[in-house]
C-alpha cells in the first residue's frame, strides 16, 4: 500500500519537466510487435502500466527492456499469440494487443482487460470493427479468440470516436490487403502519435489525429526510433495543483495545444497563463473563482481524464461549478472522498455541482482510481493540516516520481 502524506498550504513555484505520456506509450508498445524488427523508444515514463506492457511483450517472445526513460524492443521472435488472464488484468490498454497480434500472428487469444473501474467499459466497438476487417471472433468462458487468415481493407465507420477501438483498428489494418479507411475516428494526440510511430515502422498511413484515417500496408523497416509525446493529463494535473495551491510554475517539454481546454478553464478561474512553444507558465494567487459549466467530451473537447483533478482544484473556488461527465458512467468515485475533506459537492446522475468552500481540512482518504487518486493529492495541497492518501498503487500506474516532482516545486509531500 502506498501512503501519500501531504501537509497543505504551501505554494508551488519553479520549473517542472513533464513526463512522457502513458496513454501514448502503451499503444506504441503494442504496435512494436507488428513486424519482426527493433524499436528504440525515448521519453517512456517509468510506470506500473509500462512494466505490465513490457511483461506482455516478453511473454509474447520479444526482448523488451526499459532503462530510465529508454525502451528497447526486439520483436523478431514473437512466438505466442495468447495473453494470460493475469497479465490482461493489469491494465486497460492490454486490449490494444488484440489488433497488433491479429496483424502479426493472424490470431489473438485474450480475456477482457483490467484497468480503472470507471463504468462498464465494453469492447463491442473494437470487436465489431475488427470483424469488418475480416476477423472471426468468438467469446466464450471469459475468453476472446480472434482469428483472421486474411484481413481485408475496408471502409469502417465508428459510431463513437472510441480511442481504444481506433487504435486496435489502426494496428490490425496494417496487415490488411488494400487500404482501410476509418471514419469517425478518435482524434486524441495519442492517436496522432501512434500514426507517427506506424509511419516510422514503414506503414503508409494518413489522417491520424483527424476523424478520417487511412491505413495502407506496411513495408519492412528493421529499426525504428521514436520519442514519446508529453503527458497532457500529468501536465493538466500539475497545472491544477499550482492553480489551487497558488504559485508560479513553468511546465516544460509540453505541447500546450494538447491541454488547452484545461488551461482555458484555469484561466477563467483566475490564473494567469502564458503559452510558448513547448512550455506553459501558470501564475495563481490560489484564490480561484468557479467556472460555470464543464462538460467532458472526446478530444478536442475537455478530457474525462482531467475531470477529477480540475474538480479538486475548484473545491475552494468562489461560486458554483457544474461538471457534466459524458464519457464514463462511474467517473465521480473521488467525490465521497473529497467530501471528507470538507468539500461541498452535490451529485446528480452524470452531473456534479461544486460549491466553493472557505477551507478544507486534512484527513485520511482512499484513492479510488488513477485520476481520482491524483485529484485527492491536488485537494490535499490546499487542505489545512495533514492529508494521507492510501493508495493501492493506482497513482503510480500513471504518474512517474510524482512526489519528487511536487516536492521540487515546494510541496510538503512524501510517499511511504
Ligand atoms: C478513454 C478516453 C481517453 C482516455 C482513456 C483513459 C475518451 C473518448 N476516451 O479511452 O481519452 O485517455 O479513457 O482514461 O475520452 N465504449 C463502448 N464500446 C467500446 C469502446 C468504448 O461502448 O467498444 C464506450 C466506453 O464505455 C466509454 C466511451 O465509449 O463510455 C469511451 O471509450 P474509449 O474512448 O474507447 O475509452 P478508452 O479507450 O478507455
């Protein structure tokens, strides 16, 4: 059990280099098995979910190693097409290996993925899209068996821009005969990053990052090098922490456009924000105002992953903020814990109304999920006295050396 102890009330000041993106790294790690080649990846964060993906790669027969933020993969010897249940359960992104295995081995045997319990999180869109490429899929006894002797390019319309389904489809389509056109695709920066990696692997692909992606066949390239983009949710979390605690923080190595919706609301809340090429400077006196209404949406809308941390930043903001969550049914799990700090939040279905309070007081909280846990750390920075967040390892699934990064900015935080 990780215990995060925070004494609130300190300003955050200084420069913070933002880690590489978990959600960009994981599909790229899955994509590395598409051809019998070597990949060198830079700026990969050291996280529990990355370790889980590397264990899956090794199980499939790859060499896969991480040294600091560099990952080396040799996918020459992929021998297995099945992922054991235990490895599948470790994270949500294990499901992306389905499309990659189908492309490389013509078969994938796996079970439904794990990850944060944010709602039902079905994979019907993934399966239906892969079927349209010619895969035969059987589901029985908690196991999913996908087979395709021959994948054939198709025009596929996604009914919802699912990030995972778009990724699975892009990966499987690299082995299809003829071009695949994905319409209604997810437009997240992590999709564009996957497209960039596939290009360096020799794939003809265009439109990744827009709602129409065209994937052609792959030609063989024996060595691929790629640098992972900055994590826009970690950047958002630190921005929310500095906004709420007060301070003057420069986020470096980031792409400001990737989290501009979060910055928009922080500006509206009273922060002074300056964006430059690859950096964002945020100044706040810690006295925020409520921002009206926030609605989570697929990118380029406001990200569901940043919803809990922005909520935490607004707990003391003057006035009322309404948050409408449209992506996941169960994404307010942090709320009962935040109430125990003295927050005033009313839940009504998929909406949460936050009424700013004068003060929060530290207590012991339980991290419910990855971003919910991060939200509790943000709230703890603004609470009086000590807050302890008891965490089953959720936060370290997505945040690299987060205690050290916050301490370097002046926070009083330690991880036991
Ligand atoms: C989602 C987020 C992504 C975030 C990730 C991690 C969106 C659109 N996606 O991606 O930005 O980084 O969580 O927290 O914000 N759905 C189905 N059937 C499917 C697939 C999805 O009904 O086959 C539904 C889900 O239940 C959910 C919504 O579509 O309500 C979003 O799904 P999707 O984008 O696929 O989720 P992730 O890939 O996990």
